[in-house]
């Protein structure tokens, strides 16, 4: 049984100005198995973030169903850890208190929170920065805090919405290597939204290529390149070429 | 961490190189204008342009003040050595009214900012009450509470409640939606989100409201003491006016200024401690 099951999900957004509605997702079905690393790849406006928000429970489908672990998703919950596009940390809390925020929500005492946070702080290589405030860290470091916060909840699935979009290429590559290591060590399931073809091929066990207006999944690609993946290898480029051909606008003749 | 410790000596070096006169000037810069004003006032008062009784010289104010505080020569008669008592009565009223405003203002403000229903129910009443000057409540305050501490505390509350309330509402409403999403994602219930996200997010705004409120609180204590109370710095001020002791009037004015300044400073220090996470993110850190 799949961990995440999306069946015929459609999401319409009302557009009161034009007295109509915009179809962000059109009849999307998607199944993600445990321990998969799925990348949702597509141009901006293709509904990939909408799809992620449905799984996170921030949004509901207009029709169709979204299930995680067999349960219909109705609200956000700690079984689905989200790493946001911006780090979205509490600026008044130190690094360790942000990492342990889930435990604060559960009413766990300070000592235990501090102890549990440490493991995840070390996992994302932030040892020594436990007592810093987010404003004292770089964007990449804050994004790691966000990842540690999601990991600490020991969620069924980790949802990531272009988490490295704001980082420079160098830092991004480091974060990729680290994320793959964390994914392996923690045996977690990850759904990762991105518009970068290289990023999706560097990370995912699967890449769902999406098309825009209305948002649909064009093709589900299984990536079985050996890790660490070499972005200059012929196999990597073959896969990239294939995805590029999918992302190219469809010829007008086929639609007519 | 290591970067910090290595850069410190380098940062200190230029400080030592600043010439002595420049450092001395830096110390006294803020005192120049006040001292000039005092000297000018002293000269003007002694020049005889105005009858000396109408504008006592600073030196004369100081003599009266010294007696009021330390009972030096008894020139302030019944007030001699009574200053600390007068200040304590005023401060107590300010503190009591301010504390009630803080609790109610933050509490009701959080409720209004968080819940549309509460906002619709309570806001119309508050919007009508808000433009009514607190001073205009004095007659009602006296017939309700008599002549004692209570009407003063009531007025202080009226004057300081709205700044706290409005700044709390503003703070709650400007809380970043994404932080609430992150809180819901970590499994927070609405009550926990309110306590652990909305409240701390609103604190900077709440503190700026408290600083405005403490100013109003002193203003209204003094007003109430002139009219409805028979003790405190405001009462001394008004009473001395009847006895044509303008030196005591000015000493009382300066005392109120000083107390207002000190209470504002106290709130500022508490804010700096509570909001230390803001250090380095805003212009005034």
C-alpha cells in the first residue's frame, strides 16, 4: 500500500474578478510508496505547490481525495513535516528551541526538549549554533534549522517546497548531498517540489513531471542512477534530455 | 564564534586612537544645550524683566526642591521632607492603573486581533469610547469612587488602556501567516499557537504601546491629583499654585518629568531584554 495516495484530485481557485475559476490541478492521481524520494518538477504555475499544500493539509481538493497513511487529509498535522520555501522560523526562538518547537506544542519540558533537539541539530551540521537566533544565521543555515525541525517530529513524510530556491549554487549542492544522506539515515519519505531539472535528478528516486494550465502530471519517471549522482554523466544527460522534451510546449497541431 | 573573538581587538584599536578632546566632547555633547538653557533661565530670572515671583530662578527651585526632598531649611513648610511620600502615592496610582490596562489591553487586544467574532462584538463599543477624553470622565469618576486613590487609578486606566489595546491588536494582526502555518504543521492547537506564536510575535508592538501608555498614565495621575485627590505630586503642584509658590510648582513639574522618564526607561530596559532576539535586525537595537 502506498503511503501517500492522491486520487483524481482537482483544485479550482475562484477568480471573482473574472467571474470564473482557475483550474490549478486537473484530475491528478499520484501514489508515493514508503521511503521514496519524489520530486514534483514543473514550470511555475503548474500546481506543484498546490499539490504539496493538499498533502500538507493547508488546502483541500475541490474534488478527489488525498490520503496519507490511509487517512484522508483534512488539516495540517505533525505526521507531515513541512520545510517551507522560506525558513519560516520563529525569530524570537533560538536554533534549538525552533528545532524542538513540535515538543513545545506537545507540552514537553525544557530539559527533554533541549536533549532531543541536539540529535537533529547535529544531523544537519549546526553544532555550535544551538543558542543563535535565526537573524544571526545565513539563509542556508536557517533552512537546515527548518529541516531539523521537520525531522524531529519523526513524520511519516517530509514535504519540501523549493527549500533551496534562495540559495547559491555552491550551498545548494552541499545541501543536496546532506539531504540525500539525511533521507537515507532517517529512512524517511520525501516529496520535494522544484523547478530545477538538475535538482530533481540529483535527488529523487522518482520525478513527476508536471505541465501547466491545467496542472497535470505528464509523466512519472523512475530515476535509478547510482549515487552519488554525477550531473555530467551520459545517463544523467539522457534523463535530462527526456525531461526537457516533456517540458517543451506541446506542438499546436496535436491540440487542433 | 571564532570570527567574533578575532575581530574584537581589531575593532578596539581605532577607539584608542581617538584624541582625548574628542572623547571628552563625546561625553558632554548631550549636556551642552540643557546647561545653556539653565544658565539663560537663571540670568533672565535675575535680570528683573519679570517680577521674580512669577519665574523663580533654577537656583531658587533647587532650594525649594532640596527642602521638599530632604527637609533642609523648612521653606516648603508642610511639604518639607515629604517628597518621597508624595512620589510614592503618585507612583502607586500610576502603577495600579497601568497594570490593569496592561492586563486588560493585552487580553482583549489578543481576543479582538485573533477572532473576527470578538472583533465584531466589542469593537463598536471601543470605537465610541475611545474618542472620549479620559479627563472628561473626572466628574463620573468622583461620584463613583469618591476622593481618594480610586478615581485616579480609574483615570490612569482609561488613559493607558487604549494605546495598549490598539498596539496589541495591531501586533496580533500583523503576525506572519506563514509562522502560524509552521505552527499548525508542528501539531499546534489554536490555543498553543496563540500563546507560543501570536503573543511573542505581537510583543514588539505591545511594548511600543506600553511606552505610549506610561506617558498617558503620568499625565492622568497628575490631572486626577489636581482635581480629585488630596495627595501626590500633582496635588502638591496645584496646592502650591494657590499659595503662589511657583518654585515648588516648577520643582513638582520637574519631578513628574523625571518620574515619567524613569518609568519609560524601565519599560525600555525590560523590552530590550525580552526582545533581545531583535538585536541586529532593526535600526534601533
